[in-house]
């Protein structure tokens, strides 16, 4: 799977906060789980059959909270990927702290998208809450900006990740990802369809400033 593995420690300066049902380590440069993250978590809890016994790939894992839930819902194995070393360290730390011997081991890999995944690998379920905000005012933290901004229109990072997934993975699998009206969700959905997925919107949440969509793509081979 590649050699981007990292150690198990919570980065200095991180805070420990209660998110969903977990008290987790969240470094200042790592995305703090929010409504978009909870859109995936809620769906997984209501559709546990998708996770139980499945091999799960969590791309852009951040704090690792989606991987934690996947493991506790009965996944056979969980691979968590992030380009940020702090995110990988936090995920490893959180997994060690939260999971018990009944949970699937979470294997954390530092990688830009699926570049560290061997071509032809198979997963049953791919989960992704990608950065989707259009480029704008910077936070001053390069890692945090990278976790928030999805490109000029907000869709570019999602489309790049989707292309990499489609070119790397083999066999049939289910993809779940978050898109936002702020980040050109229609463009993201068009890209998924163009990559030969069967696409559906599983849930959405409307706020005064944006609408979040949970999109499911079924790859059948």
C-alpha cells in the first residue's frame, strides 16, 4: 500500500474535543469535524450494512472520525489516507485511544489522494469529505487552507480525487462523498457520472448560506 505510514501521537498544540460520540484529538491545522462530516456519519449509522464486513477506504481522513465509526460499525479493514502528517498522526492517536480489540484496525497512510494505493486494489466502500470551498481569503495556515479549499470553483480537488480513485481501484464498490452548493456541486456530480458511476443524492442539508449533499456513486464491473 505504500510507505507513508506514520507514528501514533497527538501533535503538539492539539485540542481534545467531543465530536459525535468521540473525544478526539484535533490539531489546529486539521479540519474540525462539522456538519459535512456528520452528514456521512449519520448516513453510515443508518446504513450499517454498507460497512459491516466491508473493506473501507477513507480519503482525506482529517481527525479520523469517519474511520473510527466505520471500524466500530464492523468494517473488515479500514485504510485512512490524508496528505497532512498532522492529520495522519491525529488519526493514529485517535484510533489507538478509541478502538477496542473488537474493532477493525485502522491503517493510516500519508498520501496525496490514492497515489500510495497500488493500482488494481479493491475496496467495498470509499468515503470522502473533500475540501470544497472556492479559493479565497487564506487562514495563514497552509495545511488548514489545503483542507478547506477545493480549487478555483471548489470542485477541482474533488474531481481530481475522483479521477484518481476511478483509475486506481478495481471491481465494484460504493462511493460516498460530500459536495456543497458553495463548491459547484453540479460540476462534481457531472464528473462522477462521466466516470461511469451510477449516481444518486442520498441526503442533503440546507443552511442559509449553502446546501450540503451526500452523493452516492455505484461502480459496477
